[in-house]
């Protein structure tokens, strides 16, 4: 009898992510999972629940709250936290603005995207977290393609792309001193399509705005932005209603949506497979700052 | 899923090749291409510079070089391919070592005009050292040598001769033009003489499943999961196959027990687990098992020892490896203190020359190192198992990963007893003739005739027949990929002993997997013994028409599964010493041809 003894790609990716989650739980004192309610962090939390079954997830989740949230994402966050029985820690950008540690951008294109870094690093430091799981994937962006699974951050939370630790086999080096921490990316080798196929196969619940729905939007910089209370209309902006879905979920001021009729994960997979643009390219104003927009923000300590 | 590492420099067109692979297989997106076009225009280049797709860091784009390993993803209808794109210059050897550590296949690029250069040899050596079993040599810029078949053949032969010194199980050659896309995704119309497939087609089809170790069951305990009434040992299977009911021992304590249950992530019951699955096992007995312990079978245990011999690549410019230095070693799920005892030699990665006078290893240098660990390690040799045979060294002062190590077969725990009789003292010199081919291809008949002729001529010879050995030596083995590998390994060991004793060992064995045969070859070569691979290339329909044992009929009827040629692959030898086809005559004529080869190699 011959058995193939081969894992399908989704199972091989799952095994790799589970290995990383367990490795961190076993070797760090205070890990935390960064949870935005976005699909990658939802998949990450789902994987964490599977990795430690039948025990509960042995670390809390941290939400960096920009204050510019989609209402349905916040509601989803609270449901997910309750369902998985994990502790939720919230770090609010507003607190840093109020305390004068962060200065709000002004103007119609103002975003709190960049301020999140200050809040994220404060959240990590205040709670003494030594490892922070993120849902970033290497296929998202060219600077992320260079990122390690265990990514060292110095005492200022900074990433030094020229001085990364070599990462061999599945032997991860999480050594760090007090005040430093490690960002851990268990989904490094997943692509957007892998994520959606896994969501479909595992029937993972997502915030409703990942599926097609009608909402008022405006055209802005070649993207569709949701017309929410956080958006200041510019001259000539004419809100109109369209059937859209979001490919990523971030700050409501800079996350665009795409026209879509996909109301199920399977329908989204069909659209993603046929899509000719990356999810960030299509819908993230924050990545368009410059060619090295992501690299520069990551060096400062961004997700 | 295929993990592939590429090596080469910008001059060879490596980034262009990957860009082309992604572009032509539609794995890059319109906005990525638009960004590349924008940047190319800004730099005054006429065509989009596809290399910009992979060079993600600002410094890389500014300097036009690849500095770090970048990972790229390619999904075709047949496979998910993970590309570790590594820079090629000697000062980036560590990056290639990193990329190759997880690779199934290494893609090495050469410029058709320049041919095999020092760098190509270095890349091949590193791939072989890191246990990458499949190597593809892409001869690029064929457009600049007028699509010359002769030039391609010249480079291929030169590389083959070099690769003989390495342990590479599978070697393939593809002539391409990355700039124009010839033979990258689509077959090229410019090189009608080329009979192989396009690069992408090769990557989609190459058989890597049999590369894993499915023989030595190893589960390093990573994390202990405790819940109400539940105590399970979670970990990633590092080798072999484990299933409920299996008798096991937990090392280092040596407690015997039995596997009660195997659970996949999320509590999915698993009947059989194998690498690289992440599982949780429960044992029949309540034992004190912790992270760093290892679960294996009672009669197949890893080595246990504190003296570790390894090939080590040094990864940092801030310090050097010198005897006496201490580090933290990360091995499987263990972390132990280790001290460098000796540095027997440093290896020149370009010439493979051993420098025994070396007293240190600095950045990008590779050498043989003996370490002593504070507590015993549970390990296998890297050649046998990449998971239980690899380690990293961490510098406690900087917390940096400073070295990658590949453990060599220990000589201390089992001492090789020297012989008083040299090979030249024996009356005859032995060798191994290895007949491989489908069932009913005629191997056994040819082997019997060959044995008869050798003995008649006064040369001691002995036939090792696959079917016959399954009555004794290999009685316990079945026909799974793992059992076949073990079957081939055992027959190979016996053949080698016979050859060492001065006999001609005549092996007739289907031995369907290339990697298994090549391991036997490598063992022979290492022992200084000739290994003559003869491919009995009888087409499957001819074999099936003969079918003396009625096996094909039973396989077609579905009574037996995993039958080579019917529902299990036969991997054709890449470079056999001799190919025998039905038109070469009857078994006697074929045996005569083998004999002629032995007399006049």
C-alpha cells in the first residue's frame, strides 16, 4: 500500500503557522496577538485556537484602536473575543493624542494610520509584552517580502532591515533583552488567496464588510472610500451608493473598497483569483506615500 | 508545495528570471507592474526592469543588487511554489545558506557566454551541503550565444563533471532567455533542439515527496498542552510515521509507552502522522514529559551524545568562530550550551579544498567543527534528517544568530574499528552493478546471466535479487515509499559490503526512486567503490505483456496498489552507465554488454 504522505498546501501552511504559534507560547513570557478584526488577524486567532486545542489560547489579544473604526468591525471584535475566551487589551490612539504624545494630522486627507505606531509601541511597553503576533504576509508588499518570521525590534520598537537575524530551517531565535521585543508573523508564507481559501474551507466568520454590501462611497485618488463620519468631503466629491466589499480593513480614513457582488467566501475567491491588483495596491492609500512607504513605516515600528 | 531557492547575481539575470517567471505565469499584479514601469522610466530604462519586482529594500533598488533573502509566491494550477530569492556574491553566502535551508530545489543560474564560473560551483556546493536534493542549472542569455545547442551541451557537461563530487540526487538543465522569456514558462521556438520542458513545467512536475525521511519516527516535544482531563504533547513531526497503537519511547529518560491518540490542530483525529505535520499526541502512560524531549520508536532511536561533529557556516561579520568559544545552541526544541572544541578544517567554497591550518571561521566561511554540549543532544545526521540534524548557534552577548550547523554522522558513539587488510591486499577488486527498471523488464534474467558469465570467467560475483531478498533480509518491509527507500538502502549496504570484500555484487531491484538510488551511489563513491547503474529500459506495455507473475493484471484490477508503472512513479536514472532496451537483443546479449562495460569502463 502506498500512501502519499503529502500535506495539501493549506494543511502545510497551517502546520507551519501552528508550529510558530506553539514555539512562541513555549519560549516567551508574555506574548500577545495583535487583533484588528481584519481577516488576517481573524485567521491568526483561529489558528491560535487550533494550535492549543483543547486548552484555551494562552495569550491575550491587543487591539490598537484608531478611533476611526467601522462599527461592524468593533462589534465583530467583541464577539470574537467572547467566543474564543481570550482577554482583550485595547490601546487607543486618542489617549496618545490627549496626552500630547501624538499629534493629529489635519486637513481633508488626515489619517491616524501613522499615529498607530506610537500607540502600538506604548501598548506593548505598558503591558510588558515580549512577543507580538501580527498577521502580516510577505506577499502583501515588497518590504514585507524581506521580513523574518521572528522579527527583532529594539527598545524603540524599530526594525533594521539591513541587520536582520538569519532564519534557518524552523529554528527561530527569539532571544532579546528587557525592553526589546519580537514581532512574530506566522502567516508569512500565506498569500491573499491562501487566506481566502482557508476562510472558506474552515468556515471562518469575518466582519460583514468583507462581503459585498451596498454603502455610500466617494471616489478618491483612484480608490473608493467609504463615506463615513470620519471622512471630510473635498470639493467635487460626490458620494454615491455602490455594491462594494473591502479587501483589507484598517483605519476608515484610508481603507478603500472595491466594487463587488461577492457575498460568500467562495465568490470572493473567484474574484481574488481573477484580480489583477494586489489588495494593498487597490485599497490602501497609506502604501502610496512613496515607493518605500512600507519600509519606512516598518522601521519606525509599524505593524 | 515546492520550496525553491535561487542563487545567482544580477549579472546572471537572476532577478530578471524570477520577474519573468512571475510575470509570464501572471503571478504579479497590475499595480506591481505599474510601479516597476514607473521606476524603470524614472531611471531612464526602456523596458520595465523586472528585477525591481524582487529587490524590495530601498538600498537594493538604489544599488541595483539583492542584499537579503526575499520570498516570492507563485501559485499554478498544479502547485504552490515558494521562492527564496537569494543574492549570489560570495559576501552573501550566508543568505544563500539561509534560503537553501528549507528548499526542496535549488535553481542555479549561469550566463551562457561565461559558462560555469567559480560562483556556480559555490552555489552547487552550498545546495548540496544544505541537503537540497534537486538542482536545476538554468543556462541564461541563450539569445546572446545564438541559441547554440553546442554551447549549452558544453556547459551541461562541464557542470555534470563537477556535480559528480557532490551529493545531488537529481540534476536538470534548462536553456533560457530570461529577458525574452524563452523556456521560462513557455517552450521556446528559438531552441528546437532542446527536448526538455520549460522551467516552470519542470518546477511543477519535479517529484519531491520522497525526499522526506519517512523511516525514522521522530517527534520533538514542543509544548505540553494541559486541559481538564487532557495532557498532550504537541510538536511538529520531524521524521517517520507515527500512529495510535505504536510502541514508543520518550527520550532522554527512555520511558516506554504507547501512543493512545494523535490529534491534528483543532482536535481533528489523525490516523497516521508524518512530517511536517503539527500534531498533539497522548500516550497510554502518565509520564513526566517536557519540551525538549523526543518521542521515537524503541528500535529506531536517534544518536544521543554531547560530542557533535558538524559542518558549520558562520553568519556574522562581528565576530569569528574560534575553538574555546561558547554559544547557546538551538536544536529541535532544545536550547543547550555548547563549546567549540576543534576546527579540523575550513573548506574553500569555490574549490572545495580543505584548509587544515585554519584556526577560525569568519563571515560566510564554512568548516568542520566539533562541539561539546552541556547536556546530551538527541540527533541524527543532517544527511539523514534535516530537522534532527540541524542547529543554530546564538551569541549570548548580542543575541544574534551567528552560525548554522549540519551534523555529520557521529564517529564517537559507535567507533569504526580499523581493518588490518587493505583493499589492495585482497585477491580481487569488487564493485556493484545495479540493474534498475520496471517489474518484468528483464532485470533478474540479465542479472542471472551476468552472474553466470562472471563466475565462469573466474571473477567472484553474487547476485542480490530484490524479490529473493524480501524472503529474508527485507522480509518485514512492504511497498510504501518509506519501505521502498529502506529496502533500497539495505540492499545498497549489502552490495557495498560485497564489493568491499572483492566481489562483483549484481543487484536487480526495481528501485523506483532516483533519490534512493543516488544515496546508494553516494555511499559507494564515498567508500571508493565503483557503482555501475544499468537502466533496463523496457517500455511498460512490453513489461505488462510479459507479466510473468500476473502482477500488472492484479494492479490494473485494483487488487494491489502502489505498483510501479501503474499507480506509482518510476523515476528514470539521469545518467546511467548503460541503458538496455529490447532492441539490444536477448538477455544473454544484454549481459554481454554489461560485461564489456566492466572490462572496459
